[in-house]
């Protein structure tokens, strides 16, 4: 099997390659070629950790495997980041393990790629202003991936913890874009594309904040109980997601679904837009992409990175 260490990922995987891998796997999911398996996520009763697996099989790319890992809130005292994961790939012809790949940076890249895919396919024409809600670890990756696909002229941002906003300012400066910290009503009124990437458990962006043609990539909600958007905003938008069942159970749309204001027929898999089977934005004023994060995204970027690592002599071969 091949081992690709976490420390090699930054030199191998580009946002461009992550975008291509994620766009392709969303299309494969929509055409029935790729399936995610049920997610396991458990509190293990040790170190307050949440641990689980996200797996699946993509017949078109022949990626079979799982991402194992989770959230260890006390890791900082050990000088480690709190989210830890590893991707394991298996040979779909024989069942033999074929690769173990560091999954921490890949998770950030595949999550940012997902919102970028939604922006490419759903943003209103002529979008110029990017609004960022959230200023944690993921936010910088999100902004960079969005800037690759959108022709943004400026970035505005808000975060529940204002002391973290320097990350957004620094990232925008790196991209050569002006940045301004604003309150949510201004963000909702001025932004053409909004990315939310927080750990919120209550709605932050309200229906009354959002004005005009807007695309929202809601990326933070990946667990039961989390929430970033006002359900009334969800109810008046055209809705898209990576995987419908996951979106309605653990994604942003769980709340509007529980309230009975939307059902699964109101949500379209983004892959249907990528494959040309759905018109996408059409004449909708607001579109929302609920990025819940599926295992097949992890397998797609890990498969791509193993190929690159082997080509560049950075994969280590071990006998198991
Ligand atoms: P982080 O810990 O670095 O940053 C957390 C962000 O959430 C900050 O903006 C912080 O101000 C805000 N925040 C923290 N507690 C909050 C609260 N109680 N209410 C409102 N906001 C709060 O985290 P990160 O790595 O940037 O990840 C952000 C979120 O994205 C996490 O919730 C994470 O689980 C989620 N995530 C989703 C996916 C996906 O595929 N959808 C993938 C990775 C991470």
C-alpha cells in the first residue's frame, strides 16, 4: 500500500485539483455512479472526542474507502489541531488496502472546493462582492477557493468573535482584494455571494438581512443541532446540496425540514446542475448550497493526491 504523509499534502494538492476532483464526484453522485455509505459518528467517552467514519464507493473513478477521524477538543495542549483525520483507500477489485493518506489539509481543501463548485454553478451573473461569515481555520481556504472561481472585486466579513477577523483581512490582502468588516445587515444587503463557515448552533444570517440576487454557500452545519441560517431564508430560496438525505438530517436544511417548511423534493443535488439535468439558478433570487461534507469528497481528493504523490516520488510504499 502507499502512504502519503500529512506533511506532503501541501506540496501536492492544489485548490485547482481539489475543485476538479470534487466537481467530478458530485456529478458521479448525481448520475448514480457513486454512493456514500451511512455515516458513523460517536462520542467515545474519552478526551471529549467525537470519532467516526465517512465512506463510499465511486464506480467511475474507482475510489473505494473511508475517512476516519473526528474532533479532539483538547488537542491544542498537545500542539495538535483539534480536527484529525486519515483517509484509507481500498482496491475495489480485491478489497486490499491501497493507500493511507493524511486527511487534515485535504478536508479543508475539499470543503472549500465544494463551496467553490456551488459558486461556479449558482452565483448570480456579474457577482462582485463576496461576504464571509466565519473567520476560523476553514475560512481562509473558503475565501481562496471562491476567489479562484468568482470575479470578486471586494470582500466583506463578519464573525461572532471579532478578534478573529484579522484572518479574513490577511487572506483578502493575499488575494489582492480590499476587505471590510461589517455587521450582518450590511453583509446580507451588499454581498452577491455569501459563504458561512462557523460552528454556530443558532441562526446568524436572517431572512431580512439578504437583499437582491444572492448565492449562499452554507458550509458550517455538518451535525445535528448546528445552524447558521434563518429557516425563513431557507424557505424562500432555491435549494441545492451535496447529498439530500444528509442535508435534511445533519445539514443546514435539517431545521426547515423539521419545521415542515421544506421537503426532500425542494432540494436538488448540485450534481444535477453540473451534469446539465437541472437549470440551477434560473430566475431564483436566492440560491443556497448546503455543503454538508460527504465521504466521497474525501476519497476523490485522496485518490488524486495518491496519483500525484506516486508521480512525484512522494508516496512511501509499505507491505501490510
Ligand atoms: P474553527 O474552530 O477554526 O472556527 C470556528 C468558527 O466558528 C469561528 O468563525 C468562530 O468565531 C465561530 N464560532 C465558534 N463557536 C461559535 C458559536 N457558538 N456560535 C457561532 N459561531 C461560533 O473551525 P473551522 O475549522 O473554521 O470550521 C468551521 C465549521 O465548519 C465547524 O463547525 C466545522 O465543523 C465545519 N466544517 C464543515 C465541513 C463541511 O464539509 N461542511 C468541513 C469541515 C468543517
